[in-house]
C-alpha cells in the first residue's frame, strides 16, 4: 500500500499529516502527488470528498518550500482559484495545517470580506493566494496584486466555475500569468468546455481520473419520496422530526427559495440556518460554524453556497428541490458519507421534477429506491401523495419552485452573475 512518505513528501508535511490523522493517501493523492512534484501539469477528474485538495496542496507546499524564495510586495508565488467563498476558505484551512511548520505565507481573498484587509495582506507579498475569480480581478484592478511572478496555478472545481459564468474572468486572469508555469486543473466532470479550458491552460498534462462522474459513495443510502408540491414541506418535516439528533443538510434550488424554506422550518420549531448568495460572508461563516459545532442541526443551502462544505458529521442530506444539473445531485449527497462514514440521502420528487430525477438516474446508471408514493410518469400526479387537507388553498411551507425569483434577480442584481457569485 502506498504511503505519504513513499510519495516523496518532506518530514514537515509527514508530521502535519500524522497530527491530522491522515495515514494513507487516497487514490487521487497517490496518483497526482508524484506528477506535481515532478513539475508536470495535471488534469484531475475527481468527485467531491476524494481528497483532491491535499492532492495539489501537499506537493505545491513541498515545491514552494524547497525553492526558498520570498515573494516580493504585491506579488504571489502560487494562485489557487475556487468558485465559491466556502470552498476557498476550506482550501485555505487545509493549507494552514500543511504550512504551519514551513514559514510560507498564505491568505484568502473572497467577496463579502473586507477589501482593505485583503489589500494589506497582499502588500507584503504571498507564497500562496486562494481566491475567487471575481474578487481577485477586483484587487488586480485596484493594483493591489500582480500575477507576473505567479509560477503555480491551481483551478479547483473548474466545472463549477464555468457553471457560475467565470469563463471570461478565467481568460483574463490567464493573460496576466507567466507563460512558464505549472498548472493543475481539477474538475468533477469533463464536459466540452472543461476540455477546451484544459487545452488553453495546460501544457502536455497528465490526466488522472478517479471516482467517475455520477458515482456516489457506496456508504450513502439513497431514497426518494414521490409527493405533490403541496405535500412536500410536510414530508420534509416528518423526516426531520424522525431524526431529531441528525446533522442535516437541506438543499433548495434558489436563494430566495432556500431562505423561505429555512424560515418555514424555524416556524415549525426546528433549529435551522441558511447559507446562500444573498447572505453576507459574516452570516455564512457564523451559520457554518454553528452547524459544524452541532449548535444548529439543520442547514439549508443552495448548490453554489454549499460547494466546499466539508463537515464529516453530516449524517443526512435532503434534496428538497432536485437540481437542474444531474451532476449536482452527486455533489450534494457527497456531503454525507465522507471518509467512509455512513450517510443517508433523501430526495423529494414532485410530478414536475420527475424528468430531473430520471436525468440523475441516467447519470448514476441506477434507480433511486422509492421510500413513499408511486413513481409516476413525467407530468403525472403520484398516487398517495395528496395533501393532508385537499381543500386547503395553500400549504405552510415554501413552494418547491419560486417562479418570481428570476424576475427579482434581474430587477435587483446590478452585478454580473460571475462576480455576484464570488
């Protein structure tokens, strides 16, 4: 069996890994680390929860430490780009563990945080900068940072960056980097835009693929309830009440819908919080901290905000709204069953969402077991899923789809989508 020592990592990192309880490298780590140490560009295809952060962070820290160089003011030796604030902060947390005994200087720049503090941190020069594309370009425009001496570039969750509309930001950033650099690109999926991005950014890359797209961890038990829209909220409440001690992550489709769902759960007596793009960074940090500590037992999130959540204690993931992109279902349920722990993923499917479920099942090449209701054809109301009070004009929970949300976003959002997401 491969060990971290056999991969060629220095004693300082081996000691840090030992203190963190990491004894054996994961497949993506075992395959990627030697190539990164050798200076090769790497295209890594791996699902969430496979340990890819350490796959690029460990060899990157090793190379930066061995070079014994100091970053000049407003210069960055290595740049790691991530699509969301939470993922950027998760990467930075891991880096702090790995660099604690190396003397390397790292920081994070994301939207929603103080620009002034970020400018001060950049003024001294950095060995590693973890950033979201929107905030990074903002700081570049302010002349707070230069990428002219950045010889290491990591693109993490590249497919999510493209989904969020960051392609133009990435192209602009590429023009500011030296041609002679090492580039590492990690993505959960490999659609044509990612292949095009790889050809643009990478030079003769080594391709590494583990945990193929659509493959969920075997430790996750999946099920789906077929319900009417009016019965969906009550079905969620029943599931949550049956597991009062569980640490549960609930997914909504939109920012507005997630907030409505959280408020409805609080009104129903649950200790719940929410994270989404309309929350400030401080609010998101406090919600995640309380959830991680178990003070809040239910966290309602959107796909964008939840990308990067790494909380081993999550026991249940609820797909209150099924995602429009099938791959996001795998990302969502991957928030439980981490580190080979057991987890449970429960979905709720209305007649309008049957097509979304079928797309998910085609991706996974398996049918999600039915927990209740009858699997209908697209557009058909499932049997046995009528509301408890059929004459009621409205139900107590939020609707599964907020039809006004797109109009509200167009009316109030003044920022381009890519920059607002950061």
